C-alpha cells in the first residue's frame, strides 16, 4: 500500500484529503506543519507528500527545500489556495503545483501520475 503524507494546518482540508485518499486505497499520514512533516518523514518511508505553503512554524517552501535535500526522488505536490506562489522560483523544485479546489480530480490525477512515475524510476 502506497503511503501519502498530507501536510496542511487547516483541519478540514487535512480531513478531506485524508478520507479521499484512504478511500482510494492509500495509507495516509497527516501533519499540521512542515516541522511535523519532517518528523514523520524520519520515521515512515513515504511514497508522496501533499504540502500546503502557508503554515505556522515552518512554511511549505522551507519544508520543500529540506525534503528535497534529504530525498530528491520523493514526489512533493504543493497544494495552495494562492496562485501567487506558482511563479516563485523556490516552488519549482516541487513535482507539481496545484490550486486548492473543492473538486479533487486534479489532485487525485496528479497523485496517481507521480506515484506511477516514481515506480518507473
């Protein structure tokens, strides 16, 4: 079973993503901050991370840099309510940048695509 980490400080987003991906057959872990995400990453061999940008303690961009420095092949999808970060050079090392929406079809398709790519490497 593939393991996904959902990192978001918004409880409702985390719950929605978690339930949707559990229904899709994934094992889902949750973190409320970048710091907590890094702690989970130390303990669990993850297959993909869905990462919010604006969070307390440690934001998603800083967390993204630390994740990619440690594990450059781990797919990280940035999921933000703010399109303004898409042009930020620091976001370019993410595997995909998605704008949050109530329709999760783009997010689900991106997860499937990047897990498939990871397997083929």
